[in-house]
C-alpha cells in the first residue's frame, strides 16, 4: 500500500505517513479503509497501539466528550460549503461524532455510533458504521488524522498535512488542506438531489 488512496469498487484505502506538518513518522502508519455499507459508510482502522494516554474511561462503544485529548484516529468528511462530519475513534472503544456547519462551528455532538475495537499487543483495530444521515450533502473532500502521546511527546499526524513551516501549531480543522474524494461513487445516496438528513435539516433550511 502506498501513501494516498487506492480505489476498488466501493472501497477506498488510506495510510497516514506524515506528521501534521509534513514530517516523516518513526512508526508504522495508521491504515484506514472506508466502504459503502447498508444505510451508511463503514470505516475500518488498523493502527499502532501506544497506550499513551491510557484508557480515558467511560463505557466502550459509547460517546466520550473531549476524546481528542487521548489516543485517537479521526476522519473528516467535508463538502464545498464547509459543512463537515468529524468522527473520532479510540482503541479502547470510545468514540465521538461531531457535525459542524462551518470552520470549528459544531452544532451536534456525542451522536450514537455502532463501533467496536480490539487491542492486540502493539496494534489495534476498530470498525465503525456511520449512518448516511450524519453526512452533510455532497461530500467532496476528506482528511484523516491520528494522535497519541502525552506532554511534550504528544504527536499529531495527518493524511493530508500542512506544508512544513507553514504553521506553528497543529489544527485539524484547516479545511484548505483537505483533498478531493470521489464520494459520489462511494456513497451515491449522499449526492442524490432528494438527499435528506434529520441531523442536518435545521442547517440546510
């Protein structure tokens, strides 16, 4: 597998090989696979397990506030109106889902999600099924991230990073670095003229 993405029928695969500011990693990359599922999209994560920070607590399979302060893999789905879905998955089974109507403008969070994970030695895997209605209409761009470590060793990684030297601090909501995704092929219902979502209804009026 190479950096970037490879297309199969209704399936895309990605590897995170850089830090948020385009530096090389010193460990195996996080791998993500996304594919169409019944009534939504399935994300499969295979990643190194650092256990740093440790288990945030809370029930496995349930939403957890401020999960971004722990070890997570994140996926962002954006449309051309800067409306986007953020999904964060933790190796210990917790998750958080946020809907944003513009740059850092969440209007819904802690949404339920079908998510399971398992840890085996120095790796972990997770599988989440995202309901179709969580996506804003006409998703066109994508980015993915991973975070682990504590204190000065906190490490931020990005599929599509910011150019080296362009910023002093990581910010996963820099939407200008997201790249195009063929979401119309992956999940054509999202691009249908009659697409409806009860989660996005109030924003789209």
